[in-house]
C-alpha cells in the first residue's frame, strides 16, 4: 500500500476556509462540480489506481483539522461559529460523487457535492497527484533532488536579503514536489527570512511554524455566482459585495481576473475600492496590471499608496524583485510565490488544476487574462460573460 500523502485536513490553503465560510453562510445548499485539467499536457492516466487509493485513504481516516490547526482557525476571528462547528466535525473528504478514472491515457477527476464541502477536495487532490507523479519517477526520498532544491532555495533567500522591503509568502501547496519538501521550504524560509517571509497559504504549516496563514478567495467564488444571479453581468459585483457584507474590513484582498482584469475594474466601484485593502494579480502582465490598479485608485480619489497589490502569477524571486523596483513607493506590494518555491528542484513541474465547471447545476466559467487559463462548463456561458464585458474572445485565440 502507498504511503498516505495528505494526513490532515489542515494540509490545504486558507482560502478554502475563507470561501467555505462565506459560501456556508450565504449559500449553504448550493452545489458545485469540479474538473481536473493537466495544462502542461502530460498523460497521467497511469496514476489512476494510486490516486484512487490515496482518496480512499482520505475517506477511511476521515481527515479533520488537528486541535492546533482548528485553534488557529478560530483565533483568526472572522470564521463564523456555525461554520467552525461544521469544520470541527471533519469533512472526511468523503464525497459520494468523486470519480477518478483513466481517460484514454489522461487522468480524469471530477468532484461534485455541496459547494462548501466539495471545494475542500481541490487542494488535497492536486497535492496528491503531484506527489504521486514525482514519487513514480524519483522515489519517495530523492535526497539528491532535495539537496539541489535547498541549494536553489538558499540562493533565492540570499537574493531576497539584498532587498529587505520585498515581502514574500508561500502559495505552493497545490503544485508542490512533495509534502516533505513543502515542509522543508516553509521551515527554512521562516528561519532565514523572519522579516520578509510574511506567511504561508497552508494552514497546517502555518500552525507548525508559527507563521501567518494567508488566503482570501479564489476564482471559483466569483465564477460560482454566475449561477446565483439573474444576469451574468451581475455575478462579479454580487460576489464582491457578498464577500464585503460577510467579512467587513477583514480579508480585504480581492481577486481581479476571473472574467479578465478589464471586467474587474469595470465592477470595482468606489465603494469596493475603498473597502478592500487591495487586489491580487493572478494572470496577464503584472506591470501593466499594477499601472492600471494605481490609475484606477487615483481616478477614484484614493491614494494608491494606502492600497496593496498581491502578485501571485508564476512568480520567481528575480521577477518579484523587478516588479518591486518599478513600483516601490507608489503602491503596497507583496508576492505570493507558489511552484518556484515548492517545486524548483530541477525536474519540470506539472501544471495541473481542478476548477469549478458548474454551480447549482448551471455551467460557469473563468476567462482570465491568460488564454490558456480559461475554463468553462459550456462555450455558451463563456460567450455570455465575454459579451457582457465586451471581451473579444476571437482576438484572444
């Protein structure tokens, strides 16, 4: 039998809890469907049996948060008591509608269930597929690769120390090389960069190493609203105002590219711009985005220096530093680095995602500023959203 990869429900990203709470409080009966996609093109069907076995182990052990992880979540102060009560039971990741199969050589995974529950499967399943893939090639304890990974990591740390105002966080749970390597990365960063390493998205590791857990929302929260409003043009605005109503001044970083950043800034009115502490850039050109964010705040009569941009799209340390150099003093900045921290050991990383395709049985979509990141439950909803925001889909091809 394979060694179990995910051993705690806390081995996930904080935004799953923040979104889960918001969905639980506002749409407790909403359902959602998700689909696995390998963007980098590898045929991963050979992992089907092991992926099923890992999921079965998650079910059998009824994964839950440890006492310490649960205490950390409660201490944040913005998760509702009713939702915390659900969390305390442990979701067990025991969804009856999880299907894992060999799809003509490709790995097929679909998940369906209550939205606030089904969303908890995304990160553990992605982390599992990644680790199974690299175990298959290199074994469970590839010490040579770990040594190379640490060499690369310490070079990044040395570079960051030359720019003490550049703040970085770990956003790498989903695409990590392995759970063991992820743990090593967060430990070393917390030891070596106490003033610059501002936290991790991973709940379990945040608790273990006493660093800040970081995470607000992902694309699915905005996409899901396409099924919850009478017109697609209302979905993004409804999502942002629902978030604001739920969390007030907490969790003030809003994701900006679900329907493209053009659509986002169209809906990001003065009330939202003042209320949210900043925006997250996750696709497209980060320099152009930051210029647009600064211009948007200034147009609204808001001093951009009081706001923050979180950059999280395919970042490396040198890229983060170059962005910081260009905009230092103009707007607050922080950098969420994922794959380049948790899967930079030499071998090429996978580019895999699990994205929502339906909510309450209706197709939803994500368009993004990168053509390759678009995903939808049907071409029709993609076209409807594009028409609502005057986005030329043909010009993007």
